């Protein structure tokens, strides 16, 4: 499977937009992503952070 360019950056940007008060759907549309993709990426990031913290 091909890696997504700037996946972390896009995920952080969407999270920032949500924190500023924009909706999840609206924020994801700016980057051309579905909500499902955003939530999956966010889940992968949090899992990777927990795993890295255990080492």
C-alpha cells in the first residue's frame, strides 16, 4: 500500500480546525478527505504514540 504524503500534517491541521470551532465534515472537505479516513488516521496516530511511549 502506498504511503500518504503528509498524513500526520493533514490530520493535525484538521484537528486544529475542529478546535477552532469548525465542524469535522467541513474540516475534512478542505483536504478532500472523508470523515471515516480522518478518524482512521487519528486512531492510527494515537496508537503509534502510545506504542512509541512504551519503548
